[in-house]
């Protein structure tokens, strides 16, 4: 029993943080908003140089062969930096799904491309009629009932759906399942879908943790600099207590996120409820922190020019991604109250061997 | 990250479980806020110590089991699982004990710790005074060194367990004209010393849980000073971290309450009684929050075992568990409907009266061990870095 990260894991986090502070500046994020695709192959290439898309890809396929426990701190940093590129879809969900699919030909074709940064893979799931980053995807993982297909973009029709986050591009996808694109069906497909969904939920929760960290830090900075009545507004208890209450929720959400990383990496029986507890906690905290941060920034925060809304929009768009809070709340209740799937208290009821 | 228990930890759990199953009283004891209940709880503590379970993480020479904090968490999980009695000497074993371990002389450790572990000596806290509550640095009670004795004058109040405890620990002003955090000394004082008067105060439950303690030229041996003279504040803060951050409220306590709350929900639902749909979500949320608290504690213990310390983040814990405890009991009372207001002695209460007791107790949580508003200031200033002024 050791609920902590290794020095290597924390070093990786620091490396990614330093990299993103240099490359994924708020100017970069904003400059992407106004482009056709909101994506830059150049930036994705740089992410690949430090290994992010291939982090979970096995070494056989040109990746780093790490686990979600290594990845969670990286995801946190991408949330903190406001990175909107398809790290969750491609680096997290698709990479593992293709490895778990049992389809060697597809895995051999696509995993090296994911690792080297030359392919974007978008993933559909049942909690949304839209697919994120389908417009730049080379390959789409699509569900047709119980079957999972891997479909090249040339074979689908996309309709872009404008949404509240200029960094996020959503599309409706029209396509026809064909035998040649089938990745898995039946029980195998259901297991793949469930694992992929839970992995996406976990990854969104981890990014939200980083978003919360950033919203809190930038608001503390503002409250320290902004003076009214001759003193920094952050010296007022009303402001202190708002931010302290958010911090309590962030830190307990963090514990859920780290545990979810472990549950996903180890396919724990409690995986579904663990990731839902994490997503619900972090999404609620991020949406609440967005409001608190806006309130502390006042009218200035209500402008397009101030950078606060870059992260407010990350909070909102990650809140709806991979199942919204209502969905995860219901899933936690179904597990805890109805026993619909396993909710296992940590430590407490481990049977004596 | 390794979230499985070692075979040694599993074996320890098994040993604790079987001992507790064989020894936990089948009938609940009287409240330790009554004299009868206090004596019953002291008897239980003696039995616990006889089995070697009273102080799992303490060194063997001081009455402990010599195990690490992970074993302690496992023991706590088993303790609550078994429905074992509350710890009557919690002020001593969880708060003062660790402080003596850190600041005490060898003589003090030998003198105080074993009798604390066995609850032969039960401790009361002497922090608050009538004008020093949240503003604890405003302590006025004085201790003047005369020869090898401190002569103490003044008043302490809200001394938890004060009504029946044998000893009190607290801070006293030893330097005349000193201000605020300076000039305070941490002193251990027997409550039967001449010049000490204890006046029990009935708490919200109607039972004398705490007391006012008056000192009128009370004489205490100078050897009962803990840590350096004039540095009582730093010594006391060491216990505050342990109190808020770890030992006072172990996660199993809340996991156990959450489990009972889920059971109560299921029973109420099975009886076909009306339940507000909000309650369903809130019950599940409490269960999830008790898990978050547990996970967070395992993170803290993992950090402590690799040489870390408890800092200001203890204030996060204090807020989280105290609010969670109230929320769980409020939900239970809501589920109980008309039975929610029954005392345990009412025939129709049928074992659910403990929720009302628990609610009354939980309401004190945001007040004791440092009011939650003070904790929020600590979080804002020391964790977030907001300006003091």
C-alpha cells in the first residue's frame, strides 16, 4: 500500500509542465480559435516529440508503454495549460482501445502513427451524438450497436456543430458500417466500449483537475494584485472563504482522480463507479470555480479579452464531455444505492485472507 | 502507486478482526459523557490495552504495538466495522500523545504515555478560555515559576472530557506582559491538584461533556512543562495538525456512517416510504465523499511514511469531515421522518435513536479543533497564498 507517485512520475509531470508553459501559451490557445480546424499539426508534432500521444502505446509499437497512473499527471498538466488538442481521444482512449481490440493488423497500422504524432484518432461514445475532433481525425472509432468499427475519415460524412468552446470542434457523423471496418463485436465489443468510455471519463476528470488548479491560481493572483478600498481584494474574508471552499473540493476531487487512474490502469471491478465519482467531483468543482473566479475578477472577467474565459470554457466543455454530471451522479447512485455494479469501499471491507 | 495491502497488513487485519469480534461488548456502553458510561469506557480501554490494541502506532515501550500508520488505518477500519466503543481518552491518545512523543523528555514519555495508552489517566483539553476561543493567542491564564513549581491562576473552559478526566493539558502565559503567541508555555496539570476547581457544563445533548476549570494559586510541578518555556504555541500547533489532519477522525468512522446511511436508505425504500429524489443523490454523494476522505488520508499517510509532515492541509480535512458528518446525519433524520426526533430510549426508536445523538454530536464538528472559518483563513493564506491584509 503506497498511495503516492514515484519520482519518475513527478519528473514527467514537471517536464510536461515546463514544455506546455513554453509551447501551449494562452496566446497559442487563442490563436488556434480563429483557424479553420482549431488544430495545428505542428503543435501536435511537438507533443509527439515529448512522447505524449505515445505514452500509453506499447514499446513494440513505438510508444513509451506507460500506464494511466503515469498519464494522470500529464493529463492534469494539459488541463492546466488549456490544451484542447485531442489528448484524451487519441493518446488515451484510442491508443488503449486499439491495443485491447485484439485486431493486430489495425493495431500495427495505427499505433505507431499515433505514437509518432502522424495520426489523429477520434472516438465516439454513447453519451453524445457528436464526435469531438472528427474533422481532423485520420481514423474514427465508431459504435454501431454492439459492434465497434475503425473507419477512415474518407468513409464518413461530417457536419460540424458550432459550440460554446472555440477550442473544441464537434461533428455529427454519418456512416455505414461495413465488414471491412469491423474491429470487434459481441461481448468483446461491449468490453471495449465500456473500457474506452471509462478511460475517457477518467481522462476528462484529470484534465478538469488541471483546469481547477489554473482557475484557482489565476484568481488568487488577480485577488492579490487588484486593490479596492486601498487593500488587495484577496485580503477580504468573503473572497478568501469562497476560494478556500473551492480548494477543499479540488483536493478531495484530486484523491478521486488519482484513485480512478489506478482503477483504469488495473481494470478494477469498481472502475466504473471510481471514474464517475472522479468526473462528477471535478466537473462540479470546475463549473463552480468558473463562477467563483468570474465573481472575483468582476466585470474584467466578463470580457472576451481577459484570459479567464479560456479556462471557463475548458471547464464547461469538459463538463459535458464523456457524460455530463447528471449522468455520472446517476451512475454513482445506481452503484452505491442499488448495487447495479460494484461500489467497493477503499480498504474498509477488504476480506481477511 | 500500489493500492493493495501487503500480506503482513492483511494478516494484521485478520488478527484485529478476530480479536474485536471476540471482545467488543455486545450491548452498547452508556455515553462516556455520563459517570457510569465514563467508567464503562475506561474498563473497555483497559481490555483493549490488555489485548495490545489500544495504541497501534505507538512504540511498545510506551504501551503501543509498534506498528506504522498504515496498520493504524487498518485497525481503525476494523474497529469501526466491529462497532467498538468510542475512545474516551481521545484527547490524550490522539492529540497529546503524539506531542509528548515529539517534545517530551524521556522521563515524561515513561511517566505519561503508558498510563495514557491504558486510560488509567484520562486527559482533558485546556485550550479555550472565556476570551480565547477562535482567538486562541489571547490566552490570559498565567503560570508563574516559583522554585520547582508553577503557580497557576485563571480559567479554562470548554475542556472536553473535563467533567471526569484526571489530567488537563493546555497553554498558560508564563511571561508577564507577553503578547499573543509569545510567552506561552505548554503545561500538564493534574485536575485533583489543590486550587483546581472543575465545574462541568452540560452540552447540547444535556450531558456534562465538557467543563470549566478554575485555577486559584494551583501548584504544578515544573517538570510537567512540555517543551521549552515560552514556546507553548509551537508545541500546541504540532498537536493541532495531528488533530485536524489525521488521528482525531479516521476515515473508517465516516465510511462506516456512510454505509449505515446507505442501509437506512435501502430499508426506507423497501418499506415503500416516500423519499425525495434529492435524498438518493445526496446519500450516494456522502458515500463518495467518505471514499474521498479515505483516499486522501491514505495519501497523507503514504507521504508521512516517506518522511513528509502534516502542514496547513490539515485544515482542508477539518472542513471536509465536519461538513460531511453533519450532512450524513441530516439525511438520516430526513429518511427517518417522524421517528427522527425520538431519543434512543423511546420504544418506537428501535435502534435508530443513535442518528439523533450523532447529529447533535456532529453539529459540534465545525466548532471544535479550530472553527471552520478559522480553517478557511488558514487555507486562503497558507495554502492559496492570499494576503493576510
